[in-house]
């Protein structure tokens, strides 16, 4: 809009009409169409009487599959089929019992809302179960056996969807992201190989700075960053595989930075025989680093797990050469070699981490952690982000949203029963689908759902006048199902427009009453109104994005947690109650930040490349919390009082500055240079290792914050704080 402010009344419309910058899900759409239409064809041929329920379960199962390790996908889809079957039987049994159905809806709605805290599939899982329950509740069954058969049909449809997704047609949604991240490692490997080869082929006085490679590497990193953000926009939450890809991208960025720093040091070598020998030594090591990066790139591209790439290089060879340099006359080389050795050691640590992650990126298995590993593949299985007590604490967005869903959904069931609305379950379904944790996101979803249903209902009514045969109806159901699932990652409104005819044709064709399209529009309007009222008066979320506030709160909670753990590690005196409270505080703040980020994905316009910084921030918030939990258990040996004061002061300074940077959206203070914060020699080996691990993860978190608040003018800020909005309004 040429730099002008968008009127508040039009912001929701703009957000509802926005298309995400992702590719349409063509393969997922065709697969969903097959999963949906096959049970209907079977029912036409065998007259099972359960075609609609099998088809509904097939569609839900196909949409719920987001890729990942086969075992995890199978477990998730199995759990979804079982939960949907149970909810269908429960809804059928309660049909016609108003008080019992309202109470059950309230409780089930709260439970499904709490499921949002389940990583990867939580939001979609809860909505699917609640939708199935609402449909079953609105359609009475003639007998108990018929009610039980509904559950059986849903299990059959869910099993068919799982067979299709895992065996017959497994999708690879992460393939584009994997290729771009693998390209980063491949370019780094080519760069290092070129450096080593050029060193042997040309005079030593020429520079090692190969600018085309540096430019290509930076371009590849930015391309991978954009791919990560775009892919995340098309998902309801982050997955384990997605988290590992974010970390692999971070490692590639860190390795590239270390390589640039190392080559700059090499360029400072004096033009003496010792200097030429040192260059040759480093060139040989970099050739081995190139082989490691090449192996990592190949492993990332592979769709099956490969053996860990060996990392058989470090700064040891460089340190051994220091003795001969010390005995010579050129003493200026020794400090340079010492810095190179330190850089190579840190590059080795990052290389080992990347190697371990790529070896299990497909299976999702945990990486075997070596004694000197700087990180672990997955956080320890502690109840930090899965603790029900943490979720149910006051102020939790997950809890507030769960209560909102339960209350508004139960109200919809009660209202449609009292008003005796024909096909009133469409009202309940609209409430379930539209309600979001924040008011702005709910408004956007309501506009998309209502507009989509109105337009889709008109299309369905028009088609009814043209097509009457069962074959034509099945063909239309297939076509619209394929189209709506294909467009789902781009815009939910398009999904509603294309999905409404499919649903009406699927659910109502047998009734022969094509006025039902109009009824669906009316009931959708009522459901949208209920959802908006619930979002407005039940724990309303503020319209300004609170992501920086929640992120800063998570950092402060991490700081408190780290301070307590360091105190316990130093004194050896356990404080389980204090640790539990601090851990829950981190869990609550991090959960709120995750929910806020989900809202940002819905409301924010522009490119996706800057979203990767927030994704990395959330990943390393979780990993720092896990490492902090392990820190208090690292040793029970007492160390001298005050031994960790310098480390704690540095951590406090970095985290406090990062929190302030997020709130003010300004660049954080540079991270402390290596060696400026000493780890006490008196600390036991296990504690020292844990402190090094925390320092490395803290560096990753700091770098993510720095990219998040990137002050460059050619980038749009990821989100605005209240201070920025006030300043903009004043201008």
C-alpha cells in the first residue's frame, strides 16, 4: 500500500485473502482424494452402509500426515483413528441426551484444546477428534450395534489412509528443504576443496579468498533459510525432523563463519618458510574437512539413514607444529597457529553434531552422544514441554484456549438443540475449526471460513442442477477434495471454498435435498458469530503481536533456571522443588511463545526467509532448557565457592541483553569472544562438558536473536513491539 497504514477494519480482510509463499500440495491433494473416494466406491459396490464414515476417516488421516519417520507417522495416524472412533461412538451414544451431551462436549473440548501442546500434530489432532464427535452427536443411530459399527468404519478408513500414506504413496514434504540445506554443505565442501587444491597449484603469496564461493555460500544459506520459513508456514507446528533441519542449517552457518575466520588468519601468515609450511599444513586439514562436509551433504539428501560421517580432524596437528615453531626464529606464527587450532577444534565439534544428526534424520532415533559432544539430537525425555501441570498453570495460552473451545463448543451444541436447527452440527463444526488462541487469528479464520462456505455453497447448489448420477457425484467429490487439500497450505479460505462442495456432496447427496447448501451457509454464519463472541469475551488475546514479550519472558525464565542450576552444581545441594518450579516457568513461557509464533504465521505478510530466526530461537530455547536440567545433575562434587561466578555473570549478561534486544528490536551486544569467559579448572569433567555445551547453545540462541532483530533496511521486521507501533503512530 505504498508505505501507508492499513485501516484496522481491513487488516483482517487482507490477512484472510493472503496467500502463503509456499508451493501447492499437489501430491497431498491427489492422495487425499484417493483416500476419500475409495471408501465411497467400495460402499457403492459392497453396500456396506459405512462409506461416509470410512471416507471421513480417510480424509482426516490423509490431511493429518505431515511426513517424518515412518514409525512416528504410523503411531500418530493409529492414535488418531482410535481416538476418532471412540469419539464417534461416544457422540452417537449421547445423541438425544441434551444435558449429558453438553457436559461431555465441554470436557472433550477442553481435552482437545489441551492437545495443542502435543508437538507436531497436537492442534490438528484435537480438531479432528472434536469434529468427528460433533458429526456423530448430530446423527442418531438406530441401535447400539450400529453405533459401534461407526467406530469400526472409522478404524477401517483410518487404516486405509495410513496404508496409503506410509506404504503405497509416502510423501516427502521436507525434500525441498533438505536439498537446500544439503547444498550449503556441498558448497562448503567444494569451497574447502578448492582452497586446498589452489594452495598447491599457485604461489603461496596469492590470497586464499575465493569470492565466488563465499558469495554462493551466503546465497545458499539465505535460500535454505527462506525454504525453512516457507515450509514452517504450511504446518501447524514444528516437527522433530524440522527441528533437526533448523539445527543443521545453523551448523552450516557456524562452520562457514569459522572457515572465513580461519582463512583470514592464514592470510596474516608471514611470507617465510615457516609461514608457507603452516599454510600447507592447514590446507591438508581443510581437505579432510571438505570430505566431512561432502559426506554430511550426501546424508542429508538420502531418504534412508546412513552411517555417521567420520570427523577425523581437529586442531591437534596444528598444536603439534607449535613445538617446532617455538624452536625456530619466526615467533609471530605461534599465536596465529594457536588461534587456528582453536577454530579447528570448534569446527570439529560442530561437524560431529551434524554427522550424528544426519545419521538418524530419517528414522528419528536418538543419536548416541559421545563423551565430548557439544549437543544432543533430542532433549532428554523430561516433562518440560509435556507437563500437564505446566500447561494448566494460570496464564497459559494453551489452558485459556482449551477452556474457550470447551465453553463455546458446548454452547453451540446447546443452542442448536434448543433452536432445533436443521443440520445444526455445521454450527458446531464451524466453531471448532475457527476458534484460535488469539482474537486476530480467530477473526481471520472466521472471515475465511464464512466467505469460503458462502461461495462454496453457491457452487454446490449450482452443481446440483447439472449433475445427479452417483458417478458424477463421486467424480466431483474427488475433484474438490484434491483441489481443497492442494490449496490448504496457501490459504485456508481457498480450502473452505473448494472443500465446502466436497463436504456437501459427500454428506448430503443421498438426501437429495439441495437446499442444504443454504442451510450450511446459515449455520456457518451462526458458528462464526459464536466463535468471534467467544474469542472477544473469553480470555481475549491482544491485537498487537506478543511474540517478543513471550520470547523475552522465556529468556528471563531460562536465566533464572540457569542461575539456580549453576548454584546447585556449585554447592552440590539439590533443590528438587525449586528446580521443578523453575522448569515449569520455562515451559509456560516457551509454550506461550510457540502459540504466539503460530499466530504470527497466520497474520504476517511478506517473505518467509526471516521466519527461520524465530524457529531457531524456539529450538534453542528448548535445548537450553534441557541442558540446564542436566546441569544440576552433572556432578555432586562440591567445587570452590565462587568458581562459577564469572560464567554465571556472562550468561546473565548475554540473556538479559537478548531479552532487551527483542523488546526494543535492536541488535544485541556481540557475543563474548572465545576464551574471555574461563571455565574453572576445579570443575569436574562432567560439569565442564555441560558448561561448554550450554555456552555453544547460548551462542546459537544469541545468533538467532541477532537475525531476528536484523536492523538492515532491506528486511522487514519479523514483528513489531508496542514501542514501535507507538513511534509509528506518532510519525
